[in-house]
């Protein structure tokens, strides 16, 4: 079956890939590459173990969430040097992680909790 090509205006068979079709290669950012490395996976396990697998924002309110993610308090995009610093990492549940990323939870609050966890 032939169709009109939106890239070159000619008619091609439906299985033909037009050479004028732009490629959709998504570039990986430095932060995305960092998150795929084994050093990050190991650090993530270390932080979740340190925080006993609990959301550190929900815990003081008497809530215990167990679907835990490790959050970079200062985002990797802002400062890659803090990617593996324990006082910049905190365990949060998915809901708190979304709130922290959107700024609904203050950075200072998260930094204080992380520093307290590091002290023991």
C-alpha cells in the first residue's frame, strides 16, 4: 500500500523508511549516566540501609512508607560533586520525593534530617 510521506512529499510503500525522516536519538545527560553507574546503585543501597528503609520525611509524623527512593537534596544537575555525599542523600517515599522535587519540602529541612541520620 502506498502513502504520502510527510517528510519528503513523495509516495512510498508503508514499510519504507524515508531517508528524510529525522532520527529521534535522545541524548543522555550526565545525571542520567551517573544514575546508571554501579557506584550510584551501591550508594543508594547504603543510604536506604542507613535510613532503615523508611521515608525520613514521613517517619517523624508517625507514618511509615516502605516504597523508598533515594533523593538528591541538591540536584545532580546543579552540582554533580554532591552526587555521592551522604549528607546530600535522603530516603523518601514516592509522594515525598515528588514534593521535594517540586519544592514543597524545603531543602533545609531535608538537609537537617540527612545530617541527623549521618550522626547516628
